[in-house]
């Protein structure tokens, strides 16, 4: 046996636990869920092949469209907002990169990521309580009449988007490290040429970190398409299903109605949507992203 | 070789004499859990074949369906009569026609409530009766007769207005009555108090868009508008969790509360000195009506120890065990099987029994998509209250969505 072949076998043995896990817990369910999406499948009874019936019912289901609309709202408004906030904070921290303040604040902004999401959401539920929550008490002190954040159809969705800003730590840290990679000599040259700070930011920094912006944007979009914890714990999809998302639709059909075939079809629709969105974003932004080297 | 044989023999002997486990899932915690735990101990001591194990499971409905889907359900599950039809329709509960239990001892309506399509699918364990509850002290302070609840819907509104308090800015501080407490409301019950039904018993058609139902929710919305929708929404945001001292009724935010008789447990825990009054929720035609639910145990399809589960039910069916299990609530037994001490020991049982006797009882319909009906109903009342749909539109949406789902299931 040649050395190369031996190395290949040894390598495969080392990665085999991960490969097995991938095949067993990702690839297998991925393929079977597509098959189940073509069946009338209740786990207690034998499944029955129904072709694309589940997809047809799905397209006629008002609740599916409503949950899709809500999810797109979270993606359309939540993703740009959280990415912009993360970038602004990272830029702010980068500007004081040589002081201790930067390290302290980087830790503070990253800290929420370390707290389990459900715990954080429960704490926010108390802080945003309309009667005795700290935010409403503060707003009342300022003479503002605050709403009931989670019971109002108008406010429930924006409140959830606002809460998700709490979890921008990962994006912020990635932006911060990418800002460190922007060559200082280019910035210095621009300063000598008399470019204003704003111009330097938009004409040099942004293009230089554009691959990172694209990466964060795509990851956040995928994550937001799968938003579940916040609406499930805070509002249970309400009021009036104004925060009912695609993942809640899948979960309810699968585990409460035991309509696994229908839930699988919805999961495949969600997957297709994420896939198409990612491809479109990549295609649209390809001309504007600058890859060094 | 000899050692191996001895080991094998020991293993077989242990296996032959070991007891098989009966796993029981319940939603109860606190006092209610301690009662079932005591009964389980008594059962384990009473025989040597089975060991029952009781587990208190939060969010039981979801965990149970997940376990059912995974083919790993418990041997007995605690539910109530509402869920029999949907779970049987899913193929999730076994028929208990052959359980060795004296059904004669149960009240007739109780036996009816555990039947579906002519078969018995559950074992009844206690009865919950719904009505309006009030704190007698609060009534006294407001100048109302503490022993008499509102007798008509008009009186309910009048009482509520008298009991409601505002702060200097006009915000609600105490509200007389909330007909739709978020997460703890039974919107469908209101339809029956307005003479309507959810399902036509003759045809099986969904009747949620009937004129009676429209009238019901128009009345409820008008009632809410009396206090200002925005104020109500804000006030509701301050309701604490049900099983806590900040439960809006326990904490005094609500003066009159529509609920099942388990609310007396909450008071026993968090406001033991409070004296409660109880009456049926008034109906539009003046008739006394009460919504009733029956707590049950069922054996899921896929249970590993069906025989053990049936043995446990047989044990529970002894009147003394059922009386113990009912805790502070009503037992499912006929009066002749209930010792008079039952009423002496339980503070509100006599009053509850009185109300039950003089009222017409009604149950939720035995409808295979009942869980969806509830979901749609909850959403519809939220839409109506938010003003995103008119009453007629919201009720028609419930019907349309359910009929669509029924067609899909065919």
C-alpha cells in the first residue's frame, strides 16, 4: 500500500465519527424528509404516498402564507438592522482599538451570546412587561405612554427584532477582526490625499471588508429564516399570529398535529426559499464584493 | 463455563422475580402530585407484579405527542376528555372496553365523556366544573352581596363596572372581569352561554359562524370596548403566571374570574385566607349552564406495559382511591359511592356540587380536529380584539380553515 493511500485511510478513520454523524443525523433525515413530504405520514399509522399533494395544500394554506410573510418581515428588516448595528459597534470599537475600553466593551457586547437564548428571552419578557417592566417604567418617567409590547399586533414583531439585536456579538467580533485586516498603508495614503473619515470608511474600509459583510449577511439571513425561540417563548406566535413564523408552522404540524408529511413539505419549502435567497444574494452582490488576492 | 452458567441462572432468576415497570405521566405538581405519588406507593405495596412510576411532565400535550411519534409513549397518560377524540383519531389511544373496572359507580355523564364512537378510551379520575369565582372580601368592600354572584349578563357588566378601579391617569388598577384572560381563556364556552353550539350534533357540521356565535363575540367585544381596548391590552400585560401569587385573580387585579375549580388550589397555595364565591357564568336566556371537563388516564398505543397499566386503573377504581385522587375537586363517582366526609373535608365541594346540580352541563364537542378548533378559536379572538378582523370574518375563517383541514384529512 502506498504512503498516500495509507494517509488517506488514516485520515478517513479520523474523520469517520464526524462523517457518520453527518450521514446519520443530517444526510439521512434530509433525504427521508423529502420522501415523507410526498406522503400522508402520521408516525402512529403507516404512511401513504400522495405525490405532491402536501405541497398543493401548502400553497392553499393561509397560515403558511402568513407565517412566510412574518418570516420575510423578520429577514427583511431584522437582518439589515442587526448587521448595520454590528458593523457600527465594531467600527466604534476599532476606532479605540489601542485602549482598554475596546477589550471591555468587546466582552460586554459578546456576553449575550454566552447566555442560553431561552434564559435571555425570559429575562427580556420581564424587562418589557407592560405593567412592571423596567423599560416601561423608564418610559413612563419620561412622560411617554408605553404600549404592551408582546400583546400588541403593532409592536410584537418590532419588539422581537429589537431583542435579536442583543445577539449580534458573533457578527460584531467577525467585523472587528476583518477591520484589523484592512491595510493601514492604504488608509494612510487616503489621509495624505485628504480623504475625509466618512469617505475613507465608504471607499476603502467597506470594500475591503465586503466579503465579510456578505458572509455575515448570508449567515444571519439563514439564521433568521429559522427564527423560533423568541416567538415560541415570548408570544407563542401571537397576538393574532402576527409573530407566527415558518419554523413554528413546521413544529406545530409535526409535533402537535402529528402531520409529519405536511410539516416535511413545509420544511422543504423553507429550505428552497433559503437556498434561492442565498443564490440571489450571492449573484446580486458578486460585482460589489472585493476579494483581495 | 461453570461461572458463566451460574451467572446466567442468576440473571434468569432475577428476571423471573423482577417487577415490570408501569410508567405514568401526569401534569400535576405540588399537592396534586403528592396525592398520585401516595397512591402509586400504595399500589406498589399492594401487589408484587408491577412497579408503577409516576413522572410529572410539564407541557405534557407536546411531549406526549412527540413520544407517541417516536414510538416510546408512557404506559398511562393523564389527559382530559377534550383530547380523547383527536388522539383516538390520530390512532394514539387504546380502547379500554375490556378494563376490569366497575363503570356503574361513575356518574352517567362521566362515563359518556370518556366514550368516543361507542368505545371507552379513558378512565375518569376527577371532574372539573367551570364558572365565575370572586373574592368575597372584594365584593363586600364594593358594597355587593358577597354570597351572590351576578345573575345575568347585564348584572355581570354592572358588577364589573362597580368593581373596576382606575389610577389618576385613567389606567386600570383593578378590573371587574376579563372575559378572555390571555392564555387562560375558554372562548368557545361563551358560545354555549349564548345558546349556540360549536358542532351540530346531528350533522357534525361546524357551526361557529351561527348567529348565536356572532352575537356572543359581539357582546364580548362590546364589553371590552366599555373599558377601552388599549387600556385592556396594557393591563393584561401585567398578568403574572397562573400558578403564582401574581396570578391576576389571586393578586386582586381581577375581581371576578372565569375558571375551573382548580383555582381553589391556587388560592390554597398563595392566598389561603381568602374566601371565594362561586356561581355559573350567566347565560343570555337566564338558564344556568356549566362547562364541565373530566380528567382521565388513557393507555397510549405503543405502551410497553398495557397489562400493568390496566392493573393500576383497576386499583385506582376503588372508591377510596378515586376520592383521594380527586383532591379538592369533584370525584367522578355517584353520590352513593361518595362518603359524606368528602364534602366536610373539602371547603368548596358542597357549593360546587350545588351549582352542578342546578345547572345544565355541557362538554366540549367530540371532534377529531378539536385541537385545531382550539388553535383557530384562540387566533380568531385575538384577531377580533386587535381589530384586524370583524367578528363575522374571524368566525368564518375558523370554519373555512377547519373544513379545509377536514378535506385534507380525507
